C-alpha cells in the first residue's frame, strides 16, 4: 500500500451469534490489526440494528483501547445529532485522559438510525437537530479548548471535565458534499464513507474538501481518508461468495425489510437471488475491494489515485472472524 491502512469494524452480529461474542470478536480484530501495524481501529455508532453491536462507541472504544497499547482507537463515527456535545466531550475527554494521544473522535451528521429512535436518544429532539451539526462541532472544539470559549459560555462558564485539555483527534465523516465542505471550511480531517456510498459522489466529495479547505489551528493542509469494503480470498469468485451475507443484508435494507442479524453464509447462498439483485451486488462490489489479493490491492490503489486520500480505512467483510482477519493479514504483509 502507498498510504497508511486502518480498520473500521462494525461489530457484526451474525445469525446464531450473541452480542457478547460479536463484541469479543471486535476486540480480537483490534489486537490483530495492532500486531500488523495498522494505524487506526474505529467502530461506528448504530442504533436499532440487530446486526451491529456498537451502539455505545465510547464504551467499546474504551474496551478496545484497554486491550491494545499502540494502535489509535476511535469512532467512525459518533452520530453527533443524537447527543449533547457536552456528553461527547466528557466521554472522549475521559478516553483521552485514560489513553493519551491514541483516541480519535470521528463525527457523523446522520443519526445512524430511524427518526423515532433518534428522538428517543435525545428525549424528543426532532430531525431538525441534524441541521445544527456545524454548531455542535464548534461546541466540541470549545469544550476541548481547541478554540476559545463561545459566547454562550461553553468552555468558560461551563467546562467539560474531563474534556478541557484532553482533546482527541477530531475528524468529520461523510457520504456527501455537505460534510466534505464543512470539514474543509473548519480545517478538520475528513473521512468519506465509500464503503456504502461508492460511486461518483466519492471523487466529488474529495474535490470539494480540498477546494474549500481553510488552514486552522488543527491542520495547515488538508488530510483525508477513504473507507472501502474489503475481502481477500484465493480467487475473486470465492471472495464474492464469502461476501454474500453482507450483500444480502444490504439488499434487504434497500427493500425496506425490517433489519435483522446478518444471515449465515449457507442462508445467503440458498437465497433465491433475482437477476436484478445479482446485478446490483455486482455493481456495488465493483466499487469496493473484494477479490484475490492482487485485485484488492489494485482496487485500493486505484481508489487512492482517484481521490488523493492520505489514508485508507478498510471495512473487512466475511462470514466469520477467520475470513476478516485473513484479509487484514494479507493486506498487512
């Protein structure tokens, strides 16, 4: 690889698996990633999804950071509209106080769930809270003391403890032009979710980020990362077969089927795939890095070339831990 590699783990819960087992596998994956020299290990906030066990990223990050010693650990991301900025400042200030300069705080603008669940998370806050995202980011910067206190007293009359002076490395995450432009204007690092928003939006978002970038106290020059779904197998055909459970989950989500756990490989192979569904999966895979090692490496290199990303964060796919860790080991050689 020509750029540093990191890992985004979704704490996947497959049929027949407990949440406890999924979380243990996430921690085990982090240990493997650290041993192979990956730069970062991120987990993502989701709610109301039986297939994803990382609903409390700060708690899971603490467990991962305690089980490792050198790899950076963080969120990819915290869905900021779901929370008070003070709570996030205290949570990640605590993580930084405990684990030093190893903590990343990646921030997303989407709720990561349905509107009802998001409302319950914030005790009645509606979808309009998403529009306040830029202000929440500014609040966090003030809570951490990265910028001066705000006129409303954040960082002066009210201080985050821990938080003030315990700043994690902050990133803005996105799958559209909005977060790309905002990250540029605020002078923050930017990560794009190509793993679920692959296509023409990807290159456009990186162009937008760089064209709108304004130097800040955090960055003098733009710094970006791209996320890509990744699975390495002996052949591309075998990799595509092993990726079927995740593909079926995406197909069901597109069809509006109530979310469940990720189907087993046997169930995904037995599913009566329509021609349209197979074409959609093939098109999606063509934008990701799923195949033999040579193909995966070429796909990642092409993505870096097209976007100009400074880092890549791989999202390992597969029906079990062995497949996921094989991908990390093959890429980490």
